C-alpha cells in the first residue's frame, strides 16, 4: 500500500484512533471481518459509497482520502463519537467486581444526538458503555442491558437520577434521590431489594450518571 492509497490512509486513521477492524465493520453494519478483508485481501476492491461516506464522517476526513471524490472535509463534531464498550458489569443486584476495564469494542454515537442529551457533543474519554448485571433496577433496567455512562457527570453535579456507584470493589447501578440538607438516599427500582436511606454525600463514591440504555429484544 502506498501512502496515498485509501487502504493506507484508513490504516493510519485506525492506528491513530486506537480503533480495530471488527468494531468498524459493526459500525458499517457488516460482518466482523469485512474491514479486515478490505484491508488485507483487497475484497472489495473499493469501499461502497455509503461505507466510505460513513467512515469519512466517523473519522472527520474528506471522502477523497478513502477513495471518493474531492469534497468538503467533514468536521469531527459533525460525525460520530467513538465510545468504548467496556468489559465491565454494573450490578443491579448484589455487586459485580470491577476487576478490569478490557475493551470489547466501540460504539459510534452521533454527536448531535449526544448534544441533545446534554453531553456537549460527548467527551469520548469520559463516556463508556457497560453492561447491567442483575434485576434490582427492574423494570427500568434489565439484566444484560447496555448503559451509556457519563463520568463527567458525577458527584460534583449530583441530582436525582440513575448513577453507577462504586461500593468497596464493586460497581452498582442505583437510583439516587436528594433529600433535605444535601443528604441523599440510594435505592433500587425493584422493591424486593433494600435501599440505603439518609446518607452523607461524601459516603457515596459516584462513578457517573446513566444517560442512555439499550437492550436486545427477546
């Protein structure tokens, strides 16, 4: 591959952004090996127009860099925000140990949609997608749900809502309600599980606010 070859340019973008072939393939709605086959085997010979447009928008580059016609460069904030999907569970039950933050891949969120959630276009390093484990937040959150957590929205901006908390070595997802005098209560939406009423804010280690949930239909 030469320096001006679309594959070489895509390889450079992937390396600079810390992406991987399988995650980009999923972004395109393709099988996990699609981008790798394009890069290593030359199949397909050229990216489909829609695939090229989406990748250019995702990386914030001109389509011509990836083999398309010369056009207007796409600003990064007009594209997609790449959010890591972590191999971490936030327990909605007895507690899941946060032993590592191995990446399972990335999910692309439209920056305008993130702004509509009040995230200011998203700060990728402070956003993450993790998995819910357990049923104590049912019916709001179910076992296996994927939640988008904003770690910039933590203890300093605490208000009523659903948060990921760190309790000793475990991550838990619970609902927080503010009370008189700045004290707060932590509770589960499933009434079968006990809550923690009337706590001092300093006694709660807030990781971040849950701003979105996605789930697979069963």
